[in-house]
């Protein structure tokens, strides 16, 4: 790193541990320091502008300069800057936000528990499953089924629910009563000659066999993102969730919908549950709840769960769970204003217009030598990188093609996120068609650099090179 010893970059390296960062390399490369936001763009401390194609971390739905959210925070800070909701106390913003959430939530959800992050929201969802089954006298019904490639957070238990190996290696995870079932990607996991309908049949059958093998009396819940985010932007077959949920109901297993990424318009409907026919018993939200302007999350629960846990808490004399900052009045005020903006500006209609445009533009890469699949819905998508299109052979992680594309895109002014074998897109919901064109044009340039490197490494098959 070439910065001076007292520069922001040097001070960063000296003092911070960065999430999801190669800490050894960071000592040499240092940080990119973001200094300003403007709509869907951010600027670093040198003045360079980037189109934020990931909405920060899947979350800044209204962009980086929404004055109404800033003003909502200031108003509440001046009135009541902080207070808690322990011991029967409350604040006006937390009450109004709970009401607003329940008004737009899927049918059957009737109570809200606030927290501060998606990880916490999912963690307390698991605790509620356990508490609920204790209330019903079913102390063995505690295990929770997650899915391979699912991402539910990074606390000890939400990290255990997460189905990604790098979140477990050397962290002594998973821990606790977790089971794992299939990821619903026909492209990645379909068997040779298997249709999507046959693939869905197999996913449903595998889940039921898992439940019967482990004992339905031991399984309390199933957790899933409507569209897997960090696990690859996996869009399930259209009838996948209704059929999965039919199995869950058969064995009295609760459905937890993790809407931390999909919630509040990302898929073109208010929730991914609406898009994919999910009827959740528990739903978690965060990120776009406040357009990420302040930390806040929520766990919404059904009436039967609420009544059961209320009764048990009454018998115990206390509901011994909660977070100091849950329902924080400033975060709640900003979240409430965010929901008002979604409604007043008809953000759903905007996503329904621009989302298909983005998806069509991304599908334009299907003929590219490195692209095996393009998947997505609304304003979330992914381009799958392959070395062999016919056999769906993904690029090896060691080749570094995905990260190379990510880095080149950033050099050219576009922020996307890449795994070794895919590139993800999740722009702010306010993106325009012209800005989609800008995003796609920069990505196309970066993809060509990735192709050149893949050819240099001999990853592009000889037959394909000859055909080209």
C-alpha cells in the first residue's frame, strides 16, 4: 500500500478488521474509501464515481441521497433520540412501524419483534420456534431445516442455518439443531436429462424423505430465502415453494421466509412470498426496511405462534428475550418513512417496468462463451460463468475469473459482486433504464477481460475456440 502513514487508508489498515475481506492482502492493498453518495452512485475519496450495482449490500433500495430519510432521522433525533421497548414501554415510531409492516405483510402474520440486523432477525426466529414448541409441549420438535447455498446471517446460530461452506470452515459451525436439504437450482443441480418439473419432484421428495428419516416430531421449521442471495441468486422453479410448503404442513413444520434481501419490492412484488406463493408462519425482514440508512430488522409471526408464546411467557412471568436497540425510535422513524416512499412513489410499478428490462439485457449475454446461465427476477440477477457450456462446467475457484471481472468492473466505475463462478446484480430499486444500459455496458467490458484471462489459462475448451 502506497498511502502515507497518517492517511485514512493507512489508519484503516492499522485499526479495522473488515468483514468478508482477505485480511492479509488488505494490509497491502488497503481500502477503497467511499466518501459521498448521489442517487444510485457512490464516490470514493479521490472523487471517482461508481454505479452501485449491488445497492451496497443488497439493501440501499432508495439510493444514497434520499433527503426524506435524512429528515425523518433528524426530526426523531430532536424529539426522542433513543429509548427501549423493554418492560412494557414503547415509542410512537415503533408502534407505527409495526402497524405499517403488518398492513403489507403476507396474510396471517399478526405480531412484530424488532431487532437490528438480518442475522438477529433469523436468530430470534429460531428461538421463537423453540419457545413455541415448548409452549405446545413438544420439547423434541426443535430442529430447523436449511438449504445448501442458503444465507441467513452470521451469528452463531444464523450462521449455522447458512448453507455455505466458507461460513463454517474454522468457525466451528454449524452448531445446534440444524438439518440441510437441497438448493433448488435446476441449472446447477439438475441431473442429466432431468426436466425442471422432474427436478422439482426430486427436491420435494428429498425433503419429505429427510423429514421421515430424521423424524417429523423432531423438526420445528424450514427456513428459506425466496431467492437465494449470497448463495448465488438462485431463482426456484415457480411451483417449488407451494409444493415444499404442502410437505411442511403435512408434518406440522413451520415455514420461515427469510425476506432480508427479497423484501420490499426486490422481486417486483412487495415480498418474495408474494412472487413465489409462500405463506409464511414467520417472516424476517431487514436491509430495504430502512433502505439501510439505519440498522433495523424485524421478525413477523403468525397469530397461533403469538398466542402460544404469550401464554407461555405469562406462565413464566416474563418473555425473556429482546435487544436493547429493538424498535429504536430513530431507526423506526426512518423505516416508516421508507415504507411511505415505497407507496407514494409506487416503487413496485417501477420495478415491474425496469426489472424485466434488466433481465432482458442480462439474458443478452447468454451467447457469450463464458456464460452458462442468466437467472433473476425483478431487480436481482446473476450471470453464471462456465468453462464448458454444454456440460455446465463451472469455472474453478482457483482461476479467479469471477473476482477479476468484479475488479475490472470497479476500475471502470461499476460495483458488482462476484463469486468464483458467477457475477451478481442487485441495483437500487430507483435505477432507470438508461442506468441499466450503463451497468450492462460496463459489465460487458469486464466480461471480455474475464474471457481473455480464461483463454490465457486454457479454461475455454478447444472445441469452443475452434467453433468461435
